[in-house]
């Protein structure tokens, strides 16, 4: 398990844009399971949508990417100091699908699996669940680069 304090040592993201709360399972170079507790206190709900809060799909994709970033960094055996000098950039998002709305009170679980890894390039298949219900899926390609 990796808690939010350790996640912040790996990723540069901070509130309100740190979109994973905890990593429950990580198998280097294979997969990660992480989650975010979606609450009504999220700033995004002030405008998306008043009276009918829905967690935006783009935020789900970003959460997938952040979970994938943790997986990549932990797979590359970098120290926290080395990781602090790197950043993960999106290269592409393919096949994104949004199957059901995510709402305040949901525990959004990200399941990311490595499709391909070569050098600094990672291709990950991502799925987002609330309980056993598939909410979203996409294939993400990212590159780890120097800051």
C-alpha cells in the first residue's frame, strides 16, 4: 500500500489536482490498483454541475494517468530524489469511453495494466470502477521526461 504522503513524493501534483488518494496494489512493470474518494467538497463540483454533480470524464482520465505515473516510477526503481526530477507527459489517449456517471460519495478505483514499455515510453490500459461497475476505460500513452 502507498498512502497519499508517499504518492506526493512520487508525483508533482497537489491539491486540487492530485487525483489519487491511495495505491492498494502495485506489481512493478505490470499493474496498479489505486483509488480516489470523490467528495462533494471537490472544487470541480461548483461548476460541474450545480444541483446535479457529475465528476468530469477528463478528471477520471487524469486520475488514470496519475496512477500510471506511480506505476511507471515505481517500476523504474527510481529514488524519490530521482523521481522529483522527472515528470510524466501524456502522449495520447485512445478509445476513451465513459459508461456511467461518477458522483460524490463514490470510491473511484483505477486499474491500470502495462500494455507495452520501452525506454521512457509507457502504454497502459486503464479502467475505472465504482464497486464492480465499469465507469470508464481508455488506453494511455505517456513518456517520462526530465523536468
